């Protein structure tokens, strides 16, 4: 673990909405931690021990239906945080949070976060309210998307969103997680990734994805990608004098 300075913390969109004094106060309770691929940040039915504000990397929120592989409900990157149930006062979550793409996060204990976000007129409370709205919008859109859009469309959408979260066209991604995200068999995922590569949209070599032609990939994506991005950008747009 390591301490985090203001500039590094501002790589997270939510924390970037805080004024310097408010952010510095929050950082006194925080550490910079590594998001390790496959790491479980919290489990369903158990108290959330800490919240994570990703600076890089992607966290997958998954639901286990008791049969087969768990299904991804939402993803979290530098635009958000994991552990929203603590802010909502909802008790133990019904989902699990797992690191899907490695990176780093600002980590704050559950008690410290609840103290910081409890005041209704406090700076963090308003930001967390807006983020809760974007997360709910993502959940609703994902439910509809998984029902009506093809695996190819959903794969293109997820790859675009991951590139946004990583701030890079190149990122590591295992077929296991891609299959989990798409709620599809690995053979289907392999075929889908291969077709996107053949079309010149991406390359996929030894677990590393590179988006080669973003406009073409977006043309293959469903409209959900743009809808969620616009909702998130609009809701989290803040004007703060740092």
C-alpha cells in the first residue's frame, strides 16, 4: 500500500469533483492499492470491508444465480467506485465485485467512507448521489442489452467501454472474463473476437486486446455504449475550482 497525492487521486472522476481541501481530508483515510486480476473486493452476503475508487483497471459486479458461471451486472472504472451499498446504507450486497482488468485504486475502509459520505450537505454525498444514478442506469441498460442485442454487438460495446476506462486502446483481457461479461460460452466468445479481428476492428494476441479501428468497432456496437457514456458524462460533469 502507498499514500496517494491529489494529482493521482484526480484520475478518478468522482474524486476529481472534490475541492482540494475536501479531497486532502479524504486522502488522509486512504491508501493506494493494486487491483490484482481476479481479486474479489467483496462477496455477496458479506459486509463490504472497504470501498475502491479505481484510478485504472476495471472491476466487474457479478451476480451468481446458483447455476453455472456468474453473470456480470455492471462494470466500474475510473468513473466510479465499488461498494455503493455502503453509501446507500443497504447492508451486505447481493453481488460480488471482482477485478476484471488489473490496475490501481484508492482504497478507503468502510467505516471511514461512511463517515465521509454521511453528511447530506457534504461534498462527497452529492457526488455519490449522481454516481448512484449512473450505476442504476447502467444496470437497467445492461438488462435490456443482454436480452435484445447480439453477442457481437455486446462484445464491441464492452471493448469500447473498457478502452475508455483504461484510457488506452490496448489492455489485457482473459477469455474467461470476456465470456462472463457476455454470458456466453468461451467458444462463442472466441468466434466473436476472431470475427472482430478479421474485420480489422481489433487484434487479440495472448490475452491482450488492441482496438485498431475505433469507428468501425463502434459501428458494430449496439447503441447502449453511447447511451451509457452520455448519461455518465452528463451526470458526473462537475465544475470545481481546485
